[in-house]
C-alpha cells in the first residue's frame, strides 16, 4: 500500500501557465509532478486543492500524491526544494491517511486580491499586484464586499467558458469578504467553501465597478464586472478537517 | 542651453546585465537612455551615480541627463513610466542646476545586503535575498561590521579585475556599518562616501567568514572573503548637498 503525502506549496505564478498540467507549457502541477516522478522512479500524479489561473500566486496551496518510496517527510521536503526552481517552494510535507483528497476534503479556501493605489508601482511589487492608481470610492467598495457573504448562486461570477459547459451547481458559501487599505495597497480578502473558475477575479472586477460608482454597492449584482488581472490574486490557504492528518 | 534633469530610479535588477550600457544586452542605463532618446528625438546620454552589478537592485538610484524638450517634470515622469518596463520605475524627476553630476556630486551612498536565514526561502523573496540557512555566529558578524567604519584603504575589497587596472585611490570612508536581524532576514546596511566595484559584496562575504568563525571579527581583514551573490544587494539611496536642486 503506497503512502499518501500531503504537501503545502508556495509559488510565484508569474512564469507559469497556471496550476494545471498542460503539454509543452510550464505549469506548477507539471513541474512538481516531474520532480516527484524523478524521486519515485515512475510517474506520480500530483493532485491540487484546485487550479489557479496563469499568473496567480499561492502562499499555501495544498496538493497530494501517493508514494512507495519510504523517504522521511523532512528529507522529501528538502529533496523537492533542491530540485524545484526557486519560484516554487515546498513549505510542508506530511503523511496523511490513504483516502485524503486535496480538493474533495477541503472545507474552506482563502484568497487575497491586491490593488496598488499609488501612481508609481515599485519594481519589487508589480508581479504581485494590480496597479490601479485611478479614482475609486474605496468606502463604497468596502460596503460592496458584504453582499457576497452567505450562500449565493455565483453563476454570474463564473468564467464565461465554464457557464454552459458545466451543469454542476454554482452555489457557494462565502464565510467572509472584506476590504482593507494597508499603505498603498487595497486588499480584498475572501474566504469561502469553494470558488468557481475566475470567481475571485470577477468579484474584484465588480468591486471596482462599485468603486467607480457604476453599480449599487448594497445588492448582489446580477452581472459581473470585468475579470481583474490574474497577477493581483494570491491563494492564501486551504483548510481541512483536523481528522485528515495521520 | 538644455535643461539638466535628475531622476530617482527604482529597479529590480534580476533580468538586467547591471546598470552600465552594453551592446546587445539589456541594462538599466541602456533601457532608460532608449526611452529618453525617444522622448527627446536624438540620442541622450544618461549618467548614473555609479554602476550596479548584474542582478543588483535599487530602491533609489540617481541619474541625470540633459534635455531640450520643455516637458514639465511630472509629465516627463509619467511618460517615462508609461514607456519603461514595470521592473524599472522613475520615482522622481527634478530640474537641477546645469552642472549637476550624479557621480561626482554624490556625498554618500547607502547599500543593503539581505541574507535569508530560514531553511525555505519564499518564492516572492528569492530574487532579492541570498539564501544561506547554514549555521552562522550572527553576534560575531555584528561585531565584525564595526571594523569597516572610518577611513580605510579598501584595496583588498575591490573586484579582482579593478585592482591592477586602476591606479586611483582605494581609500574610502564608511560612515556606518551595521547588521540586524528582522525575522528571517539578516540585514547588513552600509553607508559611505563611495564604494569600489564589488566592495559591499566582498565585505558581506567577509562578514560571513566571521560568522563561520574563520576570521577574527575585531580587526580589519587583510583579505576579502568570497564575493557574496549579487541578488542580495540593493542600493538604497544616494545623497547630495542641498544646493544641487534648482
């Protein structure tokens, strides 16, 4: 019986075509699979808690794979970090029960979207923020964040290409949705039980419309604003029930 | 009589072959010259306060050029930032007196060298720090920083290729030289009236030798340790006498 391994991964998504493996394109999943496959000696499938789009970053994405190799978890973490590029780091490696699935077992995810408000965006920040120095009613935006909390049908906030294709439920529950100013950064943080493709970027685009005075900040919009750029988005964490760990 | 313009520039040096213009290679000076030349309509020479090596960053490098174009300084800053890549930002544009020279007029420069001490270096930090998670006596390193303060002949800390070539004085005055721990970062900050090529990286390499217990931290070494990697180095500021501005 192979071991089941859970990894916590941080990455700078700038130079990757997203999480999901694609032929002939650098992706996070593909890069990690290649490394783990090299350690194990035959192909190992690495499953993530969810896809992130091209250019999206992660502070603590979670993924899992099965391994025959008995290497201790600390050595595995070190070996992976030695083999991976500096833009992907394994923060934690744990043995978990054999049935662990990073996507189906997740109970909450948290994302952060960062907007840089000053005229000049520093060279060390531009990869990780959306630079938007134009006038915005930030108070209206902060009010608008509240309408997303609770259980809603987020069909209007799903990616256009997934609307018709997937007949699955678009109902999700948002536990918290808040906006705060930290220096030059306007930071939107959202925690929920799941997110549709492009959902956080579409909510952010809609908050920007509230900031421009184009929509009422007090009701859940029936139509999404433009999808905000990927690079401002970071997956902060994925939560699981305690019972998952060995 | 053309105007004399002083600019303050921040850059991420990762993707550049240093400050100094080189044929067919991306450099900071070359990139800025191309933009200013485009605005002016004929070739404009941009002079910096000093060269930074390939991979070295800057929070506030200073440069200057002469311009016939009467464009207001705020518009010039905006135009330059629109045309430059996001990895180079013009923080400030000022009209200065015609004789201003960013290198000869500088009275002090400050550099920072950052060493990441934890086992895992986050993907958003690796471009800007030297990752060194191995044992170091940081107290000995902090003591060793003091021996550089004052006026010294820094011949031993100059780049190998500049020692024989330049018959100029290698005497420099260091105003302050300090080491501090900030979370996972070990930060060396040095302010002086001038720096030889590779000098800060060589001092840092020598501090690391003190941290390993290989040299006495209480006397100025006669021989430099290995040149620390460029990416940990950032030029923080360049100072000028007040009278420079118009």
